[in-house]
């Protein structure tokens, strides 16, 4: 059982608990991106187990008629074992999801996996004509070129600032410069993409910038935010825009919870209050 201190950020340990959270989100007109927690497997057994659970999950989402999709991590699907393993497992999940009309997001991990992840995304989405999305990170120096590359690819692109800590030779380390890059990436996408833009940010300034670009170019977009972070804002935005919440679940919740708590002071204060009042 996930303790109260963590269940703000993780929907539960089972698919049923995750889908119940999705049901509650849908009541607020917020859709869900469901992620089974797990990453960096160097043995095949957990890869196979998680891939099988994702295939069952897309069937459960379709059967329940919920507004939800899934998101997978490359290292969860065996990228650390081999690129061929990752691609094989990804293909099977995407095929199963397509059979059930469920969208698949591919998360982006640290900078050493960017090429393999982008190559796999482009191959699978061009073959199937859509139904898959990818994440790009504004803090990486390469991302402007990657965003131009993806302009005519038939999928969706999620724009985030970047949660990892890459070295300075491949990434911008100054927060203001990352913000500058994020704005530039959004402007290029709103001007050159035919929809398929996901603004993955909790930063009010970036959300305001995205809505201004939408008004200027008329390009369709969606907002994506994390479970447990500014949920009141998510509900407010959903009154006017398409909003998706990233909903993690599973028994590997501890490391994910730790990252969420450490990345924002507001989250740390919430965790401390839970300890003191729990």
C-alpha cells in the first residue's frame, strides 16, 4: 500500500486504482496519461512483465471507455539491454494500443538515449501514420534541430524543460536560458506544426505563452501536467483547453515520489505536512 505521504503523486499500485483515479479526473474534464512505474531494466523478465501489463492496460482503458492513454519509458522496455529489444516491445504495445484505439506516448529519458528514442518513435509512427507521441527537452542543445526534424512526422510532440541533469556540453544549465529555449521551441511548433503539440509545463509563464501562440497561429494544442501538482489549475484550464494529467502507478513508486518531492519546494512542503499531521 502506498502511504498517504506519497499518494498525492502516485495513483496506486494496481491498474484498477489507477483507472479509478482516471475516472475521477474525467469527471473534471481532465484526461489521463497512465504510466506503469519502472525503468532501467537490465534483465528481460521485468521488461516482458511490464510490456504485458501495458497491453492489458490498453484493453482495460478501452473497455472502461475512459479518456486516457498510456506512456512508456524506453529503458522500461529494454533499451538498456538492446535497441532491438526496445523496438520489438514498443511495436507490440503500439499494435495492441492501436487495436483498442488508445494513444501511446514515449517518454524521453537522459540525453544518452535521445537518438535511440527518436529513431524508434519516427519509425513506428511513420509506419502506422500516427497514434504515438514523443517528448523533447528544452534544456538539450540539440533539441531545436530535433524539433525541426519532427515537423512533418505524423505524431504528437510533448515539450518539457527537462527533468534530468545532463552535462553542460550537451545542455543549457541556466534556468533563464532553458526558458528562452522553451519559448523558441513552442513558437516554432505553433508556427510549423499541424497540431499535435503538447505543452508539458506547470510554469504559469509558459502556459500563458502557449495560449498566446494558440491565439496567434490557431494551432491546436493540449496541456500536460503531473498528478499532484497544481491540480486546481488543471481543473481550471480544462474549462477552456484540453488538459491531460500524467498518472503513474505501480509498486516501484518510491524513487518517483522522491523525485517529485525534491524537484519543487511546494511538493516538499506538502510531504512535510503529511508527515507532521499524518
